[in-house]
């Protein structure tokens, strides 16, 4: 997930996403949490959390989260960052910036993204589950890792958030 903006723009994380969080082995958040309370809740509910700070995150979050996070998941080398710059040239820039990663999860734009750079780096942006902006739905992604491969990447859509 990324760009939750809770409680500023997004009031709450959707129940469907909380169910995913509680069943996942690893949860990734690509920044723009806004409130430290969501970080605390995700840390309490997730088995493992890999997260980074975003451009809208204040000093409390900056003190607890890195700008870039890395993890190895079942042989898949993961990197997480909030911003990657403009869409034009993104694959080339990110492949150069993260040469040791197999998968890069990023946020910032609130626009879902799934591409592969020359050389094989997979770039994923889950969009936002709480602040869809100009997108037709709220979104997040799930995936599976096994034996050095990323499989079953799914972009989940939620039309409206219910109170």
C-alpha cells in the first residue's frame, strides 16, 4: 500500500485491506502515512512491516522510517521508496538507482503502476487505498514471493470507502 494520508485525506484504511494485512506475511507501505497512529497500528497488526517515509510525512514519522527500505523475501530482493520522479524514463532511472533489487515498490502519484525495466527490475505502485485522487477506484496490491520469484501480483479495487 501507499499514500494512505490518514487522517488528513483518508479517514481510515478499508476493512478489506485490514484483512489482507492480518493474513500477509509481509506488509509494505511506500510512504505518505501522514499520521503516526497508522504506523503504530500497522506495526501491531502486521507480522512484518517494511515501510518508508513520504514527502507528506512529518518529523515523528521521519524519526522512525527510512527514505529507502530493502528486504529479501524468499529470495526476491525488494526495495521500497516513496518518489521515483516523472513517469517518463522511470524504468531506466530506477534500474540505475536500484541495481541490486528485483522489485521496487513506490508511491507518491496515487496511480497504480506495474512495469518491468530493461534488465528485469519490476516496478510496482499500488496506488492509494484511501485517497484515489483522479483514479476511478481506491487501490492496493498483493503479491506472492517464492524461490526468488514474484508471482500473483493483483491490483485490488475498492469503488467507495464506507464509513
